[in-house]
């Protein structure tokens, strides 16, 4: 049975069929998109009756920048239309072996009808890969991304407004991308998504964040003037989008999955326009989960103001492109979340594979701190000023949601599953992605 689809702001209720899915997209017009064997503990996903008819739940949340983006519009659908694309098979196997209950996939090209999300689920996740248990995700959520959406302005100030097919096009889009929706994201869930309550923030303007870090043109005396007033009037904060996706784990038990993918703090010059944007994209969630006064300025794509309700449970997830001690992000960027009074960051996912890679690869990794926490295998070459391996992918629960376990899927080279992460080989790249899947298990007590 085919799922019903909605092209408005709300998603439809999924059918009861095993492969049913919920698909949602924010209004396209408002987004200017045009008219139309490593040993892992099993995911808990368990429950325990407390004797009063209520249950506690152990749930695995995960994030994975899977690099399922493609160079041209339509290419991802082509690749996923058959069950033979090796990279997609690798991505699916990693997901199957880590078995998250709720998962964010970054760098997954956006299709308004959810076609790519459905194809990946049905042709890859629902099919055993290399003996791993098939994964059933009845629910998913997709929505537009600012990547590749033309702004009509010369945002990189090189004197040209980019046209499709040129690098200038990506630099002048609201978020870097060669076509609308490139580098998007998708949420998969084994639990129902409360689609009527999903909030998206793709249209929120950077200038509307109080005390923002809008970049400064170092060639002038005026402050914060890299973007003209006309550009600031339309420039969106989120380089992809920010989504608040409520996941209903049981009756009266909902967790808000707060997902995003801030821009890398590089690929710019002295103005540091990407570094400042990265900082404020991370800050957005810090304000959203903060006090009522702190979040009052925030508005979503439906025009509703305010942040997350004070008593709400949440998990923040995504490739934040910021390491707390190494790399090129502005000092304190990710600490806005790690040190937030409502975020529990005491348990840090880690892996033995990251430690091994740090020692074997050397280069920019020499002298960097806490390699066991790294989640991405970046360029290590000092000659290319590579950043080395970094911790950039996060799954951060609210305080009070007890963390039972956590890990980064990064096997050591002696592990048979190392074939899934591998090493960079030119020109093919990595067998799967330069990022690693990160997961945490949390206990959600019905009393909280």
C-alpha cells in the first residue's frame, strides 16, 4: 500500500503497512524552491512496567553524516532505485549493525515527494546487508533544505551572481549546494512522528537573532557589513534547516529530536562568514531550549514564535562541524551546547578505531586532543592545511534522560567491519563516508 503524501506544512498519518511512511515538506514557495565484526550491544528499545501501568523506555538515538549526496539532481534516486549501489549498501549495513531507534542522516539529498528516503528504506535498510539484521523504519521525515536555493545575490562578494553549473552558484545560494536540496537530511524512526507538531526553521533570518555574529567586511570601517542591507533582509541563518521533530515513544511520552547540520567553518577568508554562521547555527538550538525570554525571538516557518516548552524532553543531533578543542570553528561554538545547563554532555561517545587512526595517520592529528572522541576522518596533510580528525557529530540529550551507553562506529583495522569505514583512497574516496555514526542509549523514565 502506498503512503499518502502531503505537500503542505504538515505530514499525513502513516498507513499501517510495514513499509508505510510519513512524508512532509514545508511549503516550497516560501523556500523559493519553485512551484513544484565490531561487537556492539543491541539497541535497547526495551520497556519495563513500573507496576502502575506506566513504562520506562530505553531508546537508541543516532546521527550519521552518510555522504549520500550526489553531484547532480536526480542522481541519488537513480542510485537508490536498485539494491546494488555499494556505498548505499555500506551505509545501510552500518545502520543495521548499530540498530538505532531514531536516526538522523545528514547529507542526504532532498526530494519533495520523499522518493529518495523511501527508496533507501525499502531497497537498503529493509534488506539484510552482508548478514546484518534488516532494519524496519515505518516513519520518516523530510523537508526542504536551503542548500542550492538561489539567493539572487553575490553572497561571496566576488563580483558575480552564480549561475547553475558553476561554483559561484553554490557560494551564492542560501546554503552551499549545486542544486536545491543537495546535502539535505532525513529522520528515520521506529516510533511515530508527531507530524502535526513538527517545526522547521529554514526561513529564519540571521539578522533576527539578537547579538548575532553577522560577518564583517575587513576592507571597510563599518561593522557587520559583509552582506548588504538588502542581502541581510533575505539571508537565512540555517545553511540547511533546523527541525524540531517530536517522536512519540508511548502515550504521553514524547521526545523532541532537534536536528540540523551547520555549515563548515571554513571555505571563506578573513571575514570568516562561514565560521560566524556555524557559531550562530549552533547557538540557535542553545537559545531554543533555553529560557522563555532567551528563545522569544525565534519564529518557525509557519510564523509561530518561541522555543521549546520548558518541560519538554529533547535530544539534539547532527553534524555540527565544530570540535570542542581542535579544528577551525570559533572558540566556544560547540560549547554553547556542551556547557548548556539543560544539556547532559557528561558521557562522550568514543571508539578504539579513532585512536588507532590518529596514531597511524599522523600529520595534522599530531598534538590534537582526545582522539578517542573523534567522529570524522578528515584530511591530515599538513601541506594542504588539513584539519585532521575531529569530533563534529553529536547526540546530546536533555539532563534527566539517563545515558546508558554510547559509542562511535569506528572499527579498528583488524576488525572485519573495518571494510565499512576504511581509509581514503584517491580518487574513489571512502567506502562509505568520512564521518562515523554516533549513538547513545537513554532511559526515559515515565516520572520525568
